[in-house]
């Protein structure tokens, strides 16, 4: 457990991620899923344990289905197949969103 002194952190912005483009996503898919999920889960869990009252989690257009209606609406999330070249990164981002919603 990560513990912080009382009243030190009341807001956290998460803008960290492992990125690398199409070739890297296709070559190292497990690394992209694992490393991004670890970044997200560690920050989100620490924020929860320390009663952080605001957490800004950045999404990405890659979390929407490849054939999402344009312009994309939030209701399109998880309504179709992801773009294969972004899928490892997208899966981790979706997991982070679901952690924040929980």
C-alpha cells in the first residue's frame, strides 16, 4: 500500500502510458497491455487508498470500435471490434476506465 501524509494529495492527473505505434503494438502486445494496466492500476488504487477526491484519467480515440459512428459518442464504447493495430493499448485504456468507474 502506498500511503501519503494527510492532506498532501487531493487531486491526481494521470497522463502516463507506454506508447509506440503500430509496429510496436503488433510486436509486443502483451507488454503494452501489461505495462499500461500496471501504470493505471497502481495510480488508481493509490488514489483510492488515499481518498483522492479527483482523478483525471485520460482516454483515447482508440478505445472506440474501428467502425464507430462519427462523430464518436460515449455510447459507442464497447459496441464493436477495436482497431487491431491499437488493440493492446486500447484494452489497457478500457481497463483503466472500468477501474475508475468501479
